[in-house]
C-alpha cells in the first residue's frame, strides 16, 4: 500500500481554518492556549473534587 501526498491550496479551506492554521505558528498564541486549557482543567478537577467531598460528607452524616 502506498500513500499519496495530496497538495491542497489555501482556497480549499474555510477562512476560519486558515486563521487557525496561522495562529498555531504563533508561539504566544500557543502558550496562551495551553495555559488557558490548563486553567480550565484545573478548575474542573477542583470542582469535581469538591463535589466528591460533599457527597462523601452527606453519606457519612446520614449514617448517624
């Protein structure tokens, strides 16, 4: 099986795709994006952990 390389011109992509392709070559944009993803995931982990502790607390209190 051989792989064929397809060459696409910029006109084959939507303006949004072209904008994003340009942005991923900008180190500042990528750094900010990674930091933002890390922040969102960290907050989600904290919220999930807090909910887990609240649920455990309710279970242990209902045993008394």
